[in-house]
C-alpha cells in the first residue's frame, strides 16, 4: 500500500469529483483493492467522518473577515477615486470646449459688427 488510510480519506472529495491526476487516482485505486474499510466507503459514496466537507461548515476566523473587509474597502476607495477623476476630466473638458466656442463666437460677432 503506497497511501495510508488517512490520506485516501482526505483525497475522497477530489477523487469523486475527478479533479485528480491519473497517477494519484491509480494509487488510490491500488489502496482500495487492499483496504476493505476505505473501499466500502468509496463504493457507498457516503464519505468519511471528519472529511473536508465537515471542516467547510466551520465559521471563518475574524482575521479572514477583517482581511476581506479591508480588500473590499480598498476596492471601493479605488472605484471612488476613478469616478472622481472621470468627473473632473468631464467638467474640465466641458469648460475648455465652452470657453473655446464662446471666444470663437465672440470673435465672429465682433467681426460682423465691423
């Protein structure tokens, strides 16, 4: 037996999903040929007690929550800066364009009066 029961139990989920290399799959199948306990569990598709699916149900730590909150806060800040810059560019371009056209119009009116 190349793999022990604990490792075969840990690999159960990805083995069932098919997200495993051919070499690892072969090693697991070799283990299942020799180990009745693991083979019965794999064949019944009930899973193992305490496998990865059970640990997913645990609540994440506060440190993870704070990290995600910080990333979200930084992302919102970047979006706010981007929107602010777009608004400033829009206003500046409108002022420049209106100033240009007003001065051109004023020149046109001035030339017509002369």
